[in-house]
C-alpha cells in the first residue's frame, strides 16, 4: 500500500516507509542526531546521505 504515514498522536514524529527505505521526521534536531547515531547502519552510503 502506498502513501502510508505512521505518526505519534501529536504528529511530532513521522515514519514514512517505502520500497527501498523509509523517511523519519523527528521533533527536534537533538532527537534526530540521537537516532542517526544509534542507527548509523540504517543510513544510505551515498555521500549526501540520501
């Protein structure tokens, strides 16, 4: 199924899965940095990080 967004009840965090990956939108840059550091192996190997 396409176009799925999974959110918390206040819509401050969004998970958007798709074929080949997912996008994650978090409430703060600190939260983003913690997620990036904790799950570095999930990130793209492309130099831009995309």
